[in-house]
């Protein structure tokens, strides 16, 4: 036992950050950069798909335990068989699959939650980096696929750990409860809901604020950007199966052509945004797939449309979704199809809701970030029609204020040249060629998360 305690004490001593003597946050982040970079390279080279983040969550939990957090994590697929490690103060429990929850209480004050998503994409990496992923995995639906961190979640986990290290060293600068979460399955839009349904806000301290950053390949490294209010969109997926009556291509009058009906549906859908949505509100209806038939001279009996629908306002969302179904049915009726051949309109229930950045929280945090890294490096950006399940934390409890901001990751020289029409933009998120500029992205991400968190504690 004494040998174990001595070993544990030595491990704890070795985990003390090397930047402890640095008073200035910029200097401290720079002094700890090599540690955070090594973490980033490790996560990048060892990506895991949605709901498969076993090793990533274990490494995150290990890092946070070494800093003194009380950590709840899952053992693995056989976690049910394991006992609670009460002697260590660590809990082993399923929180949304491989979710990690770490808590540190530091006196009275608000509760601030920091979130990092952990999962990677089913994509073959083509960056050529020395730490390029060679991993093959299996999706949550059972399909084999190459795996790559093409959306920078590897940097998010490294930034979370880096910020945790800074905040632990600066406990005299804040008072309250700090909660850190590693979230699974953002890429399929299910991880945040899974954690919430497993009691994230009931079993653990309920946050007053939830803060996150996302490394962006669409903004230059060396910048922090943000959007007050609605920042990201409702994302819905709609599938329409258009029925018809097959016939020979030389005798179309003998059938009911689902391709023509489908084409009329596509054209009519364009009126939803242009004629049924207030011009001052945003909406998108895009038909991304239209599949029908197998041969030149055969009219098929079925066509399939796949549609993505984007909005910010929930009333606009309802207008668009109701309109899609109405138009599909109306076009089938106008073609003379019988009631039993009406289109089947299927809407995914697990949609990603729009992300709302609380304006007051945004102003406070971004003001503090500007003071820390320089106001010239902090800029606003227009809302995006992209989606993020970070939105679920505010949707679950409207009294909880949330903010997600963007840490630039693109090559700034190439980015500036592209904007001047002198080349192409650097590869963005979800590209097999995407990898952020690590030094600027990691340093600014850690510093911004640290400065913003300290601001929210109000000490």
C-alpha cells in the first residue's frame, strides 16, 4: 500500500503543469503548448466514430482525474459488471454512452460547464501529416469505414484539457463549480441528447452557463469569431417516396410517371422560402438526391427524393415541413394518382435544433477574450445554416445560457489570398484534406476558453 501511495504521489507530482510560475495567461498557454500539442496529435492519430469513443473518453478522464476533478466515465462495453470506485471518488456510469463528466468545486459562485465533442468521421484522411490517421472502424450502424478527425474534434478535446490545466492553476481567480464534459456522437446529432437523457443536468451540478468552441476551417488561424443570437440552424432531413404507375417509355399515357411528379414537386418546393416565409427570416429547402428508374425506355413506378431543410425560427421550420408534405400530396393529386398511391413523406424525428448564443453571455465572454488575446483578433460573423447538437443544452432548459464560438484553423496566408481571388480557399471541415494550423488553433482555443470561463465566474 505504501509503495502504491508513493507511486500515486509521484504521478500526481509529475502531472503538475510546468507553467505554474507564469502569471500572464498568454505566457502560461505558450508554456503548456507542447503538452496540449502532444494530446492533439494523439487524438488525431487515434480517432473513434460516434458512440465508439472508448479510448478517447478514457484518456480525457485520465487527464482530468490527474488535475483533481471528480470524474464520471464509462468503463467500456462491460461497465455494468464493474463496481463504483468509491475509494477514488471516481464514478463509473453510462452518461450518453462514452460521455465524460468532470466536476471541480471551488467555493461559492455560478456553475460553468465546458463542452468538447469527441467523435470523428467515417472518412479516409489525405492530409499527409506525420500523425495522419490509419484507423479503420465500424459505424454505429455496423458499416466498416476509415476514420478521420475531419471536423477538428481532436482539437476540441485537447483544448478542453488545456483549459482545465490553466483553470486549475488559477483557482484563486475564480469561485464556483466547474463542470467539464466530453460529449460523444456530435457528428450524428445524438450525443448531447443522450447525455441529457442520462441525467446530465440532474445527476450533476446544473450549469448556469455552457461554453464551447469549434475549430473552423472556414476562418483564418489567429482569430476568434462569434455570432450573437441564432448562430446555427435547425437541420431536418426529409425523404419523399413518390408513387406512380410504370409503363413503357414509348407509351407514357399508359402509366403515371413518378419522375414527372417528382420534378414538379422539386419545382414547387422552391416557392416555400420565396413565397411562404417572411423575407426577413431565413430558410433553406434543398433537394440533395433524386433517384428513379433503371433504363432509358421504362417509366418506373417509384421515385425517391432526399431533402435537407434549414431554418432558425421554429415557426419557420413548421411552415417548411408542413409545406413539403402539402406540396408532395398536391402534385400527386394533380397528376391523377389514386389515394392509395399518395407520396410517403418521412421526416427524421432526431433533428438538430438551431443553436442560440445568449447575447448577454456572448458579449461578456467575447469581451473578456478580446482583452486577453487582443480585440483585433475577435470578430463577429454572420449566422450559418450549418447545424450542431450543442443547441440541445439550451433547448433542454431555456434558463441555461449557452455560447459556442469559432477558433480559426485555416492557413491565414492561403485564406487571405483566396479572398483576394488569388487562389483557392484552404480545405474546410469534413474534407479529407482538412487539418487546422495547430499552434494558433490550440493556443487561442485554450486561452479563449480559459479567459471566457473566468469571466463567467464573476469573482
